[in-house]
C-alpha cells in the first residue's frame, strides 16, 4: 500500500533578475525535482513587479521562499544554497533519516 505523499505549495519571492534571485530559483528547482518529484506547486513572485504581494505576505527581504502547504507556514530567506537548511525548512529532512537513526532518536 502506497503512503500518501504531501503536496507542497511554495512561493518564491525575488527582486528582479539579480544573481541571488537567479541562484535561489535554480537551486530550488533542483531540490524540488530531486526531492518532491512533481508533488509541488511553485509560484515565483517578482516583488519589483508586484510589490503589493510582498507587502501582503510580509516579505522583508529577497529572495524568500515561503512554504504555504502543508502547515505550518515557513519562510526561508537567502539564495537557498544551504540544501540542508532548505530541506529542514520544508519538513523534508526527517524523511532522509535511516530507520536505525529513527529508532535511536526514539530511545533518547
């Protein structure tokens, strides 16, 4: 029996075509294709073109990745080059624990 996979809804806020924005998008797409395998929806929002969206979502810096679903909402600021930090922020890192690591953590 297949366990149901979560569907991730993400927003990436960027400021134009800056090097950090381009790097964040490229890195995120790489992570999404490797880890999410099609169970995600990504919306890229350019705050230069849509400043009201950034204001509504209280985005203070770019690039910012916001995970909307599944709850809780989480935000990661920066170019997303720290893969482990991104996976933790998206609640994916726990899936990478081996069964032995999981059992060990339960005995603490």
